[in-house]
C-alpha cells in the first residue's frame, strides 16, 4: 500500500504517518523508486497508534504499548500498568481543569462586564490585588 492508501484505511494524515516513521514507530519497506510500501501489518500498527493517541497516550506510551502488543510472552499486568499510569495522569489533569474552571467562573462572576475599566479578570492575570 502507498501512504495515501494507508492514510485512507487508518484515518491518519500522511504527515502523521511520515512522522511515526521518522520516530521509528513504523518502518515501511521502500520500493526501488523510493516510495514507501506499507504492509497490512504496518496498517494495523498505524490504526493501533491512532486509537491509542485518541485515548491520549503519549508517543512513548504508544511505543511501549506497541512493544507489549508484539511480545506474546508478556503478561497483561504490564499493559494494565501502562494504562493505569495513564489513567492517573488523566485524573490529575481533570482535577487541574476543574480548578481552572472554578477560578475562571469566580473571576467571570466578579467582573461587571460593563463600560468601567476595572476588571478582576485582568487584575488577577496581572497579579494585582483589586482591593489594594
């Protein structure tokens, strides 16, 4: 398969596929004229990567998961550990986003949103105490 074919099958842009090749996640063969020749295995790896990235796994986590996927002697506990660590990262990120939302909600509620120049949102961003 050519890169355009594998892009259509996996839903990944050709640029992403070339990037994954550059960093060694996939290694398609090259034809005599230098074109990439993707196999069904390459296509399967790329689809795997697309799904993993959609779940927010980092490139390095994807590299680990691909390695584990190819290792039929590994235990599922290794895979579960990678997923659990990623889940913990997601949970931390959710807490950070909730804190950001609460802060922003408070600032928006305190801003009059009128023609006056005073603005608690800008004061907070500038690190100024609006009462001082």
